[in-house]
C-alpha cells in the first residue's frame, strides 16, 4: 500500500518534468526529509515512550548520563524512513547508485534495529546487544552483496584518487577494491555509531559530512567540473545528491529533537544506517580518502576506542584516556556536555572546509 502511494507520487512529480533540474530536486529533497522528521517526530517519540523503548545506560558510563535512562531510543527509524521515502520520491529510482546506496543504508539500518532490540531485551543482564561477531558478519555480508551488485550492474573504475595529489590514482583491481570499499563501509558505519554518545554529537557532524558529499557528488557527475578540477568523472553519480541531501534534511529534522537535552536518541538503527549511507556516497563519488578528512571527527572517536582497548590489554589494566570514546574523556575532565558538543561541531565544520579545499589544492 505504501509503495503504491509513493510510486504514484513519484510518477505524478515526474509528469511535471522537474527531474531535469537537479539543483531544484536537491533543495526540495532536503525540505521533504526535514518536514517528514519534524512533523512525525512528536508522534514517533510518544509512541516509543508508550512502548517503553528507552535508552539503557552502561553502568560504567559517566554519572551524569544516568538521568538519560529511559529516554526514547531507536528514533533512527524515523531518519531511515525519511531518507528512503524522500530518495524514492525525488531521485531517479532506476539509477544504480541510488539503488545501491539505498540498499546499503537499509541493510545496515536493519542490522542496527536488530541490535537495538537485542539490547532492550537483554537490559539488566550481563550480555547486552547483538554478539559482536554476528553483527560484524552481517555487516560484511550486506556490504559485500551491495558493492558486488554495484560493480556488476554498472561496471566501475578501480582506481583510487588521493586528495592533494593530482596524478596519484593507482589501479588496484576488482578484489582489492572490494576489500578497500568494504573497509570504508565498516569503518564509517561503526565510527558514527561510536560517536553517538552525547545529545546531538553525532547527527550534526553527519549533516555536515552529507552536505559536503552533496557537493562532491554534484561535481563528480559533470564532465566540465571534473576536467577542470582533475577529478574522476562518474557518469550518473550526480543523482546521489538527492540521497545525500535527504540525509541532510533528515539529520536537521532529527537534531530538532536530539539537541541538548535530547528528547530522543537515534540508536544503532540510525547511526549504522547514516554511517553506511555516507560511506556509499564516498565510494560512488570516488572520494573515499576524503572521508578520512571530512569524517575526521568520527575517525578520532573510533581510534580512541581502538587505542584504549589495545593499550588496556597490552598493559593489563592501564588506560590512555579517562574513558573512551574520547568525548567521554572530556566529560571525565569536567567539561560540560553542551561545551563538548559545540566544540566538536566546530571541529567538524573546519574539517569539511579542509576536505572541500582538496578539490582545488592538488
């Protein structure tokens, strides 16, 4: 029923021939996804609260977080739904990049949803959440299936393009590229997941990253811009602008409710789907390495956990940070939560500007 309604709306929109105007569709997709989240947000939050789908706070977490226990979670369902509906309405749904980006986002969103449900059912027990090995295996299966589908249906350029270097783009072949792309997907999705620890901390940087990749996608699909900037031209990739702009709009809408003090949390269903969606945009636009720059905040958050766990095991109990991920380290040092959030946002904006500078500085 929902599919028929959406397909009817898609056909109706297409009848007005607005699909010729990419910039118009970018703006309207942002607005559409934003309105979906903002208008449905109060109902979804109320529904989550009535179902007692509340946040489970880790026992070893910061003391101030205990007051957040019971705050509705799994609000990422609203983000994911908004992105997919908006993309279906305003994008060319036959475009292989739109298909694969949507499938990857949906697949990782479902894994996150299963993990969230698992956490709720095991609240108060020693084991919480989906077993790590099972979760990792599912992520690999979903990621590989979608990436192979993209390569098989559309063919692909297996060269890597390195920021700041005009003539550095080595050809690595099919299997090496699939492994590299899988690493991008796993790294991005789980890094966003680790960063989602304070009110609005993850969603605002996701918006900035998605906006940056909207610009990358617009450029990568135009021969005039790519020739001038010495960037890879990817035919049809500019359509992914609709997908990334839907992430921007949905993210802004969710921030309306997730800003400090948060009324709802996105849960793994939101963080994993958003992280994988960003990774899809990076792979499609051939700007995978740029994700290390524009997504540097997420990289640091993930590295802080890796270093903390590794050092703890190596030294049999010693720690580098007071607590990981690193945003909790600053909480332990006495920084107020809003101060940490805003300062991280500022860093994210600076990283986005640096990533955009790579378009010309090469």
